[in-house]
């Protein structure tokens, strides 16, 4: 059975949000230093033994999170109709990063978003047919 490699980077951004319809403190505008962990999966390594360079992953993540950093997430188009929960932010990042990373045998496996050190959400999309990662 062929093996699978997963590499990840962790970064962060600061942003405010409020949860509309939530019965508690989070209904009021407040901020977090969001921690984001992006995991990329591949079966093959390049000529020097890398699945994808950490620097390249980090650059793609920075491209996407730059639009979120120091923003009121509720005011952004991506979250005007849905609450900017950790779950929704993880899905947003997963899909945006998949557009920038997936291809050549490499794909985003999952995105983890934490709003505090001990609480967060992960998002991934299951493969519909074969678990083959080759594109």
C-alpha cells in the first residue's frame, strides 16, 4: 500500500467578529488572535525530498489570510450571510487555499482554525470516489 505524506504550517491572524443569534457574550463584537493550521497531502516527494515547500504553503496561506487580518469578519463579503464561526472560517480557508494549492499530486487535506488555545474547528472534504491523490 503506498504511503501518504502530510506537511503542515501554522500561522495566525487577528480579527473581530460577532455571532448573530447567539445567546451569550459572543453576540457582541469581540476579537481573537486566530491560529490557522493548514495540512497539505501528497504521495510523492520532489527531487530534494519535499512534498511541498513550507515556504510555498505559508505564502499561499498569507495571501488568503491577509484579507481577514485586522478586519471585522462580519463585514466581509464571505461572511455577510453566515456567522464567521471557526467552522465557517475553516471552510472558507480550505476552499480558497485549495484553489491556490491543489494540483500536481498535492492537495489541501484539512484546515484547522482555533480562536483560543483550547478550542477550534477543522474542515476537510472527503474524496467522492477513489482516495487516489493524483490529479
